[in-house]
C-alpha cells in the first residue's frame, strides 16, 4: 500500500499554513493502476425524479504532464459520475471530465456556473493534485508547470472561482467535494509559499465543503483502484435515508475505519436550509436501521403534511415517541377551528361610493396578512419566540461603559452605539439542551470535533485544561456524563457542531445583531430584564462558582450550568431565557473588534472572514459585566469547553 501525503491545515485556532511532508515525488506515481468498478456499493433504491434540479461537475485529473501522475483520480471521477447520475444528477458534459488542461478546466467551471442557475442543488467534485499558496486553494490542471509564485494565478484554478459560481446561482444547497489530498507536486520549485495541503475555506451560505482527509495527516491509497474517500462517498450517496450531513458523517466513519484511523474526511459547512437526500425519500427507513432511525424517518415523512391524519397516524404508532408532543401540538393546530373574526362595528359601516358605475370600497384598509404568531415550535421540537422586524439600539456608547465601570480598553469593541434594522426572525426560547443534542446525534450520527479529536477543555478547579475524553456526553472527561443534566445546555460543542445542529433543525445560528436584539429589546437596555444587574436573574459566577472573581454577595443556586429556563425573572423582552449567563452562545459572525464602526445598518451579516467567531451573553463562569447584552467576546471556531453552548434562529 502506497501512502500519499496530505493536506489542509487543521486547526482553525492557528493560522499557520501547514506544509505537507513530502514522501518523494516518485511515490505518488505508484498508485495502483487498476480499472475501477471494484468499489463496494449498495444498490441504489429506486429513485423518484427529484423535485429540484441537481447539477454536478465531476473532474478527475491524473495524467499530469509536468508533475507526478496520479493513477486513481480518473477512476474516482468515473465512479462518482456514475453514482451521481444514478441518483438524479445531471452532469456537465454528461460524464466525468478527465485530465483537463487549464482552458478546459476554465470552460467547464464556467459552464457549470451557467447550468446551475435556478437549480436546487449544485455539486462540484474534484480528484487530483491540489495545492495552497498563501492560504488560497488551487486545483491543478494537467498542463500546469508553474516555476514561480506569479505563475499560479494563470496556470492553476483558484477554488474560490468555483464557490463564486455557486454563490450567484440561487441554489439552495452547494456541495464542494475535494479529493485533492495529494502531495505537493511543486515541491522543490520556486513556490516557497506553496503547501501540498488545502487551506481551510469559509463556506458561503448554503454550502458544504468536504475534504478527503483531516489536516496534517496522511491519506492512504486504496487497494481497489479508488481512494478510500471516494469509495466511501459513492457508497454513502447510494444509501437510502441519509440526509446530507449523515452522508458525510458516514463517509468519515467509513474512511476512518478503512484506514485504521489514519485518515478522516473533514467537513466545513455554513447553515443549510431544509434537508437533502441523495437517495431515497426520507420516509424510507434505512435498511437495518434501529428503532430510533425508523421513528425519525417516519416523523420526517409526516412533519410537513398539512393533514391532521398524518400526525394522528404518527401518534398511533408512537404514542410516547420523541416527537409526540410536537405531533399533538400540530394536530391541535390543524383541527382547531379558526377563531371567528369579530364583525365590524355596525355603527360605522364603510360608506360605499360609486365611481363611473363601479362600486369601490373606501375607508377600509386593504387586507393585512395576519401577524406571525409570537411563538412557534421548530423541527427539533424546541419552542421559539418571535423577534419582530424593526430597529434596535446595538452596542454601547462611552458614557454607558463609564456608568457600568467597564474599561474602554477591554470593552471598546462595543463602541459605538448605533441603530440597526433587522427583519423578523424566530429565536430558540432556550439554549439547546443535552436532550435535544442527543436527539440530533442519534438521528444523524454526527460526531463533534471533541469526539473526533479526542479532547475538550475542562475547568479543573484552578485552570482550564485540555482533557482527553472530554466531549458533550462526558463534559468533564472520562467518568462524567450528562445523566441528570438532560435539561442543561449542551457544552463541549464547537461552532461547527452548533451549525450542524441548527441546520438539521431547519434553522441557523443567529447573527450577532439578531442575538443582541433578542437579548435587550428595541431600546438598548443593558441586561435582558433592565439596566441594573441582579444576581438572582441569571446563572453567573456567584458565590457557588469556582473562580477567584466570584461574586460572594450573590447566590444564583448553581456552581456550573443550570437547567435552561431556570430564571423566570431573567427572560428578555421577547421571552428568551438565559440570554444573560448559564452558557456563552455561539453566533454566526466572525469577530472584528472594529466591526461596528462601519457595519451595515440593515441585517448586518458580520465580517466576511476572520479567525475567531463571536460568542455572546456570558456564562456560569463570568462576571456580571460579561452578562451585559452588548458585551462581545470571541473564540476560535474549534473551541469546545464547558461554558460555551448555543441556540438557533429561523428567519420567517
Ligand atoms: Ca452560578
Ligand atoms: Ca446564555
């Protein structure tokens, strides 16, 4: 078995570009020459034509002219092309695009951008050499022969170009799949800034990026003519009942198992609306699936149904089921007769007036759509509160910082106070609990970064330390569990896990602006309940807390996390609980201390890029100052520890 070197830089916490170890260019040419077809695949379930158009561009580059050739990319691309065709994708060029030189590469990417306009799903797959130069990822055409860095833009294909084609297309879901973990083909040339691995990319809205292996590790060659990643991917594409996250999770697990843990595919995703299945309707339970999977598949098949019978059928099968409460609520909504509209007052009938023989009504306003309900229940069964459209006061001014004795050097990132308009949205009433996260993990097989990498940060009584075996099910490390903590907020989940949960629930993380408005209301109050701190309205570092800055004059009843919603008096003007304290909460924005100086005044999305993400609201280990609604803090997206959790938002 020949090993190849890989790949992208790993931790988002470091911005170093890791250069792959090169095992020697001769080795990459030794991949087994073997015609494909050997990959084990399960037969695709009979597919009904997908309701939305699916378009794919599949590229395999192996026959390089100036750098070591690769044996498997062309067979890998053929396998993926056949598989995607069998599950309803239309292929650019009707087949896999093999051994493309730069002009051909440019041409198919451009055509891809045109054809995906108006499609529902766009998928780009590439197998071949990949390289990063100064943090930008490039795919390598077979003709490439760069001798200096300035050649790169002309001879290689910048991956951002593919993302840009997808961004403008209006597609609901974009998938960028890179089996480009080959060694750096240009090692020894004048490309000092080049590394063989691929750099972390930020997934634009509705996009999932999947890399063949985890950063800084070694990908193994397959024994059947395919890379382990592509073989596993093709297998998962054909498996019925897996949604998009489950497909990539299953691929990851299969590759990890097949390579003895040496290689693990990596996913980076932005929030994705709705669900997507490569094969099989969600109402087809996966063969051999356990009872939970069957129930979840059943629920997925009825949850959008407008008829009460669908929910009745679910309840008959699962009277105590995971979604029983939600089903009863839906049933009630569908069977309750609408409340009669009050008759207009008889004393002031709208005076009819004639005009040119046509009767027109005046004096009454045109029919208004009914206002959205103040609460709703999300796909995950969690209640959400409405935050109506309108302006609010975001950030702090200098006088406010002085009033609360906040050092401007530390808290100056809240300046200046400014007006922001937001569209209406719903926000989870509570932080996401362990019980709900467990439901998600069971349904999707998702494994958090802490689980995949084997450690989480734990407060040990004195300091915070990396603890092996700490993850959301064992938040304090081996021996700990979430038994008894089912209604506590989930912790030890990185921003990636928060994105994944919210997407599964048909939601997304709130933006920083959405979070702040939901916490403080339209008028910019300091805390969710008002302008003055009150240690009985939130779980913070009170006298029970283990840190030296604990407030010994206050007792909120909890040393660490509290069950969500424990502080009735602490809820925000819109009815969201624990927006101050309990756990810090991930939002979707990158962090920039100066963002407020010229951020958009309507629906600000946050900076386009960054190294750290924003966390909000303070937690059980925080001082009162950090519980203020305008307070901003930051953490590397890969952070997982005992005091950061999240909740989700949903646009109307
Ligand atoms: Ca406390
Ligand atoms: Ca909180």
